């Protein structure tokens, strides 16, 4: 299936620390490091143990997003409901609006991970014409 049926709650680790300290964080096997801002990192999936070279680092579980993987074949459909041009290189990360809803998108060779604030998940699912939850 190229399009998911619905978004699922994302479990990740959020690290807020000095940019240099975040540069040293290693990605979990098969995981992703998503730099939300120079001092803000989202680690997917969550890390069990985190060592950050910043004594003032804030390291917390992050459950405020829902996520769905869209197959690369869905790129044109997603671009059609966006007001910004998606990045062309892969991998890449970008933030913007999708169907009027703020999102974060991780662009990989095989697909696109769309992250949406959990409170707005239902609205994005409706606007994208996704199936009803069971």
C-alpha cells in the first residue's frame, strides 16, 4: 500500500542541548536523527540511554507527534496540498504546512515520514482523505 490508513502516535526522544553536543549524538540502528532547530533534536525511535556532552541538556521522551510513512509514489499527492516546494535531495528534512496543517517531513529514498502535532492528527487525516480509524 502506498498511502497509510492513518497516523500513529510517535514515540521518540527529544534532546535540547548545545548544538555541538547534539552533533555527537549517534542515530539508533535503523533510526533517524531529526534536527528541529540547531539546539533541538528528535531521535526516532526513542533511545534507552543517552549521553550528551552538555551538562544542561534536557532529555525527555517525546510523544507529542503522530507519524505516518508515505511511499515515494505519494509525493505528488502530498506536494499538491502543500504551499511550499519539497526538497529534492534525499535524505532531507523540512518543515511547513500540509493541507493547511503544520508538519515536519523526513524525506528518504523510499518514502516520506510525515510528523504532525498529535492534537492536529485527525484534521490532517480528514484533509488527506485517509481512512476512518477502527
